[in-house]
């Protein structure tokens, strides 16, 4: 299903984390949303920078767009969100799926979060419910709750497209892992079937790509292509997929940035609170994951 002429989608690929950030805009109203932003983070030094976010801001300003939403598909485990920085520069409401509360309740104790750390999602401006509808200017969006990779994963269906987060990757790379706390291969299979029940010509936008086999990075596919070619789904029953996904997950190491990412992203991109020496710290729990 092609975009309407008034829809503009721009992708920004961060090669350090293999993450794709999107700006989707309604050109009739010049209203836009940002999906899955990246705050640059150097793990060795603990330093952050805003090069990736500034590129997004420049694009929005150059096109005269107004940012209405800063959207997350889930609490990412491989990069830090730039939502607070973006909000401070160009406005917009931060939003995520309402099941972020489950992630906060799971990981708050892992990081021994401060006693007043809220586990109700209130760090975000809006929590989306399954099937909820929203607007980006004149564009209508709908939420699909698509858990499995995490309990809080959602996909955004907007104007003939679906931004799938980490449910699946390009057909030659397969599908998301399900071994993080709260992950579930059976739920992920059902979530992907929900996405693949959309019309065959629905455009699917991936959140990551890793260029398997040395091919050029790519992040746009379709429901039809995923049905026919996804290496983890093609020719497999539900039970066969669950068995294969579980076996594969047992072989994977943790993402390099999972510990800094989750404790920041569960706070809607804010850093942990400043301590009595006026510094903030990323905690590294030992033998916890």
C-alpha cells in the first residue's frame, strides 16, 4: 500500500548501533513524529553526544516541520533514546506502549533504582493502548501491541506502513531475540503473524539492520516479502519457530549496550538521578543478566 502523496518518511541510520530512526511527516500540515531516536554514547568513556539527534533536528527544521510526537517502539536494549534532548530542542510528546510498566517493574530492582522511581510509565507523556488511534497532522496511526521481544513492544501502523520495532528484521536476517527478561518466543510469533495479517503491500520499516553477508544496509520491506522470504518464518509452524528461536537465543551474547540502555530508556531517556556529588552514574549489576 503506497504512501499518500502527503506523507514523507525519512530514515537516519546509526551505524554504531545499527539503529534506524524515522521522521514521518504529513506535508499538508507540516506535523511530524520521530520514531526510535538515538543518543550517541561511548561506552568506554561514558560520554554522550547528540550528533545523531542533531541530524534529525536539522532535517525537521529545514523542512519547516513541527514535531508532535517522539515515539518509542519499546525500551531498547542496544541504544540510548535521545527523547529528552529532542523534546528540549523541538518539542513533542514522548510516548511508548502502556506495558512499559512491566519493564519498569522488572528492571527497577535489577538496577536498584531510587525509592521514588515510578513504575507506572509516568516518565512518558503518553502510554499507548493496543488498537489505540492517534494522529500526526492528518495522518491516522494505529497501535498494535506486538510483544515477544519485550513485553512492551508496539508497532505503529501509519498510512499504509508499519514501523515494526524489533519484532522482525529484513527477510535475510530473520526475527528478534526473545531471551531478555519478559521475552517470549510464542508471543513474538503471534505478534509477527498479526503484522503479517496486514495487506501484502503494506510497507514495513525495520528498527535495525546489520548488513548480513556484507550486503548494503537496508530497512524497508513489505508484508509480502516477509511472508515469502523471512529465513526464520518461511516454512515453519508455530512450534517449529518457537523451538528454533529458543535454541538460537541460547547461543547469543548480550547486546553491548543493554545495561546503560535499559536503565536510561525505562526512564523515557532521562539519566539516573544526580547523586550527592552532583554526578550521575550508569550502574553495572554483576551476574544479573
